C-alpha cells in the first residue's frame, strides 16, 4: 500500500454548480489506525468530503486512492465501499428495513455470509451498542438517538476497515455517547469523525482538522 495510507486525496478541487469552490487543491491522507476529527461551520464541505471519498460526488480535479487502489470509475468505488462504514448525518437516509434485526443483518446478508455468522454478528453488535431487546422494533418508531445507534450497529456488523462518521452523537443521550466513545477507543478502528461536539472529539481522536479556504488545516484547541 503506497505510503501505508488507507485514504489518499491529492489536489482535490470541487464545487457545486453555480457556487464558489468548496475545495481548492485539498489534500488528505489517512493512515492505518489514525483517529481523525473534522470540525467547521455548516456549508464548509465536511459532508461533501465524505461523499467524495465514497464516490457519491466526483471532483473536477484531483486523485482519490483507497487502500492503495486508484479510484477511476464507479466500479472501483463499489469495491472500495466494502472497506468503509459510512454513518450518515441523518439516520432516516440510512434505515429502510422493517426491524432493527433485519437492518443490522442487511449488510452481512449482501456479503452472502453464512447464516450462523450473520446471527453472531447481529448478536454481538446489539450488545455492543446497547440495543439488546430492540431486535423486533421498527426503526421508524425509534427516537433520533436510537435510530443513530441502529445505523451505527448496522455499520459495525459489516466489520469495515474504515469508519466515516458524520455527527455520530447527534440526538444521543450521555450514556449512548459514552458507549460510542468506548467502542471507538477499544475497537481498533481507523476512522474520521465529523462533529461539532469538541469534547467528544478530544476523547476519541488524535488529530483534528478544520476546512479553511478550500483546504484542510490542522486545528489545535489549546
């Protein structure tokens, strides 16, 4: 893997039609086991950065490498998405199954894993995220915080190599936030977190960036 980077963005330039550039020759390098936070005002491009990594939108200039592979087309991104667990900012955009259990099992089922392995993963992440007893609940009946935890559990069940978490603590009570902190600190994940919760980022990341003038700039709270 080139430079041992799991994600490598070089000279990324991007703007939505008719609007000023969000990114102007932006660079971002994510090493294995890195724990990175991104802060910044609404509209600065934080979620767009994740969407570029996922291939949901394409830059007008620049290169994207994931796990050492250059992303040239949709087929490349489809392959890379198996490595990434992407938690959307709005859980309603992510949840669509009739029950919590089916929601968590959906990704492993798509990977055509054996039934026993799927059941094992569902049980593990239900316990890990404090959702044991929610198996038969309908996601649309849950609170915002509970929906977020279900979406997070569904991602963890796929055992991704990289986590991209967009506002993971939104709507979650303090006990739930502590649970997520513990999972991130002890799970051995490589991840990037977008959050306005600076206290949460202080506890879960070792480097924080903000987006200024179309580029990432390292941020120091002190």
